[in-house]
C-alpha cells in the first residue's frame, strides 16, 4: 500500500534520501560529506505540512516527494513538481515504483481538478530504467556541467 508520509516517518525518509543522493550523477551531491540532514528534515516537514506531499510504501521500500511551486514566469501559476522518486535497489524490479507513480498521479489529478496547481512535472534520471511516463509529454532535457 502507498500512503502519505507523516513526521513519524522522518528517519526512514531521511535514510531513503541518503540512498537517493548516493546515486546522484553529480559527485558533489553523492558525497555524504555534503549532506545536510537538518535541511532535508526541514524540507520533508514542509512537504508533509502542505507545501507538497511525500508518498511512502507501507513496507518502507520506496518514496516519492513532490512540492508545489510558483511558475518562474507567472507567480499566479502553481506547479506540482516531483523532487525525489526513490525505490530501494533490491525492489526496483517489483511494483513499488509503479504504485508510487500511480498514487502520485491520483493526487496530481485531484490538484489539477481543484485548480490547486495548473501543471504537473516529473523528471527521470538518465540512468532510470523508466524511459516514458504515461500521460506526460517530454518538453525538455537537463544538461549538467560541473
């Protein structure tokens, strides 16, 4: 089952975010010496409190965090953006990631229908096994230089 995370889940979520960061294609972010646990706790708490949401698999095998932000060009336009979509490596061939995606879409649809947001964005790492997101249109690619 996929559910909304709460403050009690913070230790599990922080550990998952460590795993997420450790696989970052940016060496600076993958380095644990650069991780700021208080910052990530503050961010997760703000999401749980309503700035977005965090979904968690009931067996702590995966999570998906999302945030509501203003559009860069028009502050009246709000966007729901996926921040982190993480599944423990040993469960990546199962259904956890897909179930997180389905629940994210249910919430995103409700946000769109209620006009809480006007757009929804998901991103995928180049290394992701997932190459296409049903219902989404690829509109850009991110290029990194360090």
